[in-house]
C-alpha cells in the first residue's frame, strides 16, 4: 500500500465530531449531527448522510458527543469503543428500531484502558481521565435563553443533558497515525486529571476542545499543553447546541487564541476546518508557521 493510501485525513463536523479516513476504513469520533435551529456552525448534514461507518469511538456519553451514536450503531453495526454504561442507550435504540448489532463488536473502554488496539493502519490506546466540569452560567443559559429567543422546545434537551450520563466516565485516545507514526492525543473534554497517561511524555498533535462551559477551560488547556508538549495543538470549538442561538463566547476564537497565547506563548494552534478534509501534514505545518 502506498504512503498516500495510508495517510489519515480528518473531517470536522462541529463540536467534538470528527471523521477519520485511513485507506478504505472510516472512523467516527463523538458523532453529533443533531442541531437545533439557529445553532452555528450549521451542519447541513444529517445522520443519514453517513454512507458507511466502520469504527465508532466515544470519549464520553454526554449528548453533545453521543446523541446520534445509538442510531448510527444500529444502522451501520461498526466496531464500537465506548464507555460501558453507554451500551444501555444502544440497546434501547436497537429495540426501538428493531435492528441488530453484533454484540462482540462493543468494547467497553473501562475494560481495555491502557491497551492498544488497531483501526485500519492506526494504533489506538484509550485512557480514562477526569469527568467534565460544567460552569453554572452554562446550566442557567440552557433554561433562560430558549425563553429569550422564544423557542421553549429547546428546554427538554437541556433537561435531558443534565440527567444523562453527567457523571459518566471520560476517556482520551492516543493515536499513532500512519504512515510515519505521528502521535496524536485526543480529548473530547478538558481536564487536568490525566494520571493514567503517565507513560506518555509528549505528543506531536494534541487535540483539545475550546469549551467555555467549563470555567477552567484556560487553566486546563494550559495544563494539557504544558504537560504533553505538542508540536501542534488542534482545537475543536463547541457550538452551543442546546440553545437556539450560539452564545458569542463560543465563537470568538480571537479572544481564545490571545488568552491561550498569554499562558502558552510557544503554542502552535491549528483550528479545526469545518467539513473539510485535513491531513496530518497540514496540521504539522503549523510547527514552522
């Protein structure tokens, strides 16, 4: 197989939702197609537009990471790597849709953390990390802003989010990507609880969210960059999916860039490109940018 066939490309769908293509294999991380009217970036796609999913990875089961995952698992029967507790959601969808999925393809991350498995030409190692911290202003906004924008239909989604896997286990994935073995450490949530990843000193790409719902976003982003010393930090920013109109602080990436550079002046930031295929080489070009 030629190197060009082994190279991995990333396509970002908003939030923490990525599609990875490697050879003829298609891998999805934290799939989240569903949006409410007014959300930005507007996806313009639905969960039925995915023609094939071979592997599905979940960092954790919050709705903005996993809302569409049960449907996609029932439809595509991929190899699944997800928290054990999330299997209940999959079983409910299978019963609802009268579909079947291969039980042996569901791998609970709690049982394989720290163990490396292979996806196409990629080596992947899951690590359990700390739970996601949510600031009070975000919780309040989920109930206030729908009334302000006269879309109270958004309120049930907010309530479901608050009662759905809030304290569930969270994971990070360490990738070794072909053809050159580039290391990428992928976080769906910010945390400074990374004790299980003690054997990883540095990575070439560190993928983290800009998620201002976590009031410690700057402190924890700085910690992860200082801890893993990446050549490039890949940033996926979260659209405010629970409210009819995105809060400005979710979209102001200039403020984010300036704040993070004050704490980490040497950091090279590569912002995710919406619905565009990006190669690892393009990300790593930021090392000299």
